[in-house]
């Protein structure tokens, strides 16, 4: 395999006999995968659609391109990859060249050519060496989101915790719905005993207490936005920067280059650590890399990474940080793990981002990241859903390949057979080997994910290969 390193604000690599282009999405939920070299990137329909779903700087650029890296497949089956080893770069295909550039400043580049698996593995290891590698152990997580959603309560969590006895989860995570508002990270009235009580109960079972929050955004009606408006990122007209639309409303980004914003985050996470939490899922965090009129001008990548590093310092080196809705390359070295696809909803494809098809498609094109950072393909289901049995099985396969198995199934929602299947998935050893781009050996089974790509709105009825 050819391995060429260089440093500069930009880099160009000539390529020939191109039959495919690998375009890499900006953050966790952005579509990622192999496309035809003539296929333009999906250009968002309008400004509203852009919000939260793509890098805002490149959302309207239709050229084949991606965040941090790009690769081409040649007619002989080999690939050439041009990748940045630091965050803040974009690589696109221009005629017979891969062209990469850092948005601001300069940085290291690597060009790799050879067999696809070896090339992507080498790139992941180089990024991990350059930025630091954290994590590195299998993770087994129960989270409240895909069962209780925003209806989660203290009583539900207590009942769930009792029912999870005997199941080997590393972490029990309280997800969205516990907070007073997005931006106001205090427990609401459904948690009258406070966060510390739940953390104590979780820790008493020998597990880590996990908590979801979105620290870099705030809803317009939140107390944070009303009382501390100076912390909000502003656009050129002085209005708050809208970083996305969710929870029935646009939400605003914080200006993470301000020292008082960072002090706010430090105080917040210090309080949560004192309450007993040492596993944090940080969501919608691409907002820290949104363009705007920063108080202390710096690159978007530096703004994001420095804010995340301040949180790392607040929670300590032993805490586990899981990034979601996160710029991928920029997160390596600060976070232990990262979500590699959109939400895995309990349906195949209903046109939203919370469905098995788009989640599997993106996640299976980011499995190569594992040497650089723990990778989370999102939850698997053991309870009955609308998904076919094959889809449910292959969601579990992706989790085993990633080494990160999460579920949201409450114990009261599964029967004895489903509970045994869950226990087996959590405890039985698994050996995985990649055989081809979409084919894997998992213990004694050969699994082919190719039908995921061929499927559209209709769920495939696949069978295991070999």
C-alpha cells in the first residue's frame, strides 16, 4: 500500500479509471457511502432543510465531496484515499483529481492507495495516532429513548432498573425528557428526587450512570436563552444563529468561543459529575461548529474541539464521552465513542432520519473508524417492531461488528425468549472478520449487507450468505 504524507492548506492527488467515489458526511447523521463519480451530492432543497442535516458551508455544493476525506475506487478494484489528519477539511472530486482543503489554516494530509479495507484501516489508525485514541473496549448500553422517548419519568426508570437485574449492561442511560428545557439542564418535575438519586440507584447495581444532553444549543424559550442571551452565537445581523429545527421549534447555537460560555459548561458538567454521572451522551453538538460571528474568532473546527476539550476537562479522563450529531474527524481524540449514523427507528424507511434503512446505510460505511474511536451504530431491538426478523438480526450484526451494543427495550416489553436473546447478545463472545466491502463473517455465519443498498422504501427479505 502506498502511503504519502504532506502538510499544507490544500492537497491535490491525480486519480484515473474512476468507477466510484466515497463521500463522507460531516456529522453522525449525514449520509455517507459510495456513489458514482458522476453523481452529484444531494443539494438541500432550501435553507430550512439545510439546518442540522449537512455542513452549512457545503450544503449547496453539488460536487461529489465529503468531510475530512474522499476516496475513489479504480476499475481494478483498488482505491485511492486523500484524507486530512486534523479537523476542518473538505475533499471533493474534480475531474481526474481528489482536491482537499482546510477551511482555515493548514494541516497534515495523507494519500493512501491499495486494497480498500487496508487503506481505510490505515487512515483510521493515522488519524487516531495524530489526534489521540480513546475508548477501546466493547460497550453495552441501555438507554431510555427508543421506548419512553420524552415521556421518561423517575418511576419508569426505577421500574426499568429493577427489571434489568441479571443483564450485563455496562451503562444505564437516561435520555432526552429529563430536563426542564433544551438549554436548561436541570431535572423537571417528573424527577422529584433529582438526578443524584437515580445515579445512586444505577451505581448500586454495579453499572455506570449515563445521561443525555445537548450542551451547545438552547431553545428560544429556555431560561438560558432568556437570562443569558450574551451566550448565544449571532449572525452578521445580530440575530441568534439557528442551528436546526427539533422539538417543534428552531433551536439556537451557543457561542462556544466565549469564556463565559465555557465557564457555564464547566459548571454544568461539574455539577453532573458530582451527582454521580460518568457517562455522557452529548447530542446535536455540531452546533459548536456552526458559522457565525464568534466573540473570539477561530476556525469552526477549533471552536468545536476546544469546547469539547473543556467538557472533557470538567468530567475527567475516566468519564466516557459519547458524541452524537458530531463532526466525525474533529471528535477523535476528545471523545471515547461516536454515533456513526442517524437514529435507528423501529421502522424500515418512513422518509425520516429515524428509520433502520438510512441508519444502517450510513453506519455500515463508517465501520472502518473503529481503530480511531469507539463506534456506535445505535440501538438494536429485541422486542417486536415493524421490522422484519432479518433486519432485526442484521442490526445486531452491525452492533457486534462495531463492538457497541445498545438497546432501549424495557424488560416489561420483552418475553422470556426475547430476554434470553438479549442476554446472549450481551454476554456471548463474538468473532468478526470483513470478507468484502459489505460481507462479514460473524462467528460461523456469513452476513451480506448488500441488500440494504438495493432497497428503497420496501424492506428487503434477505438471507444470510454462504
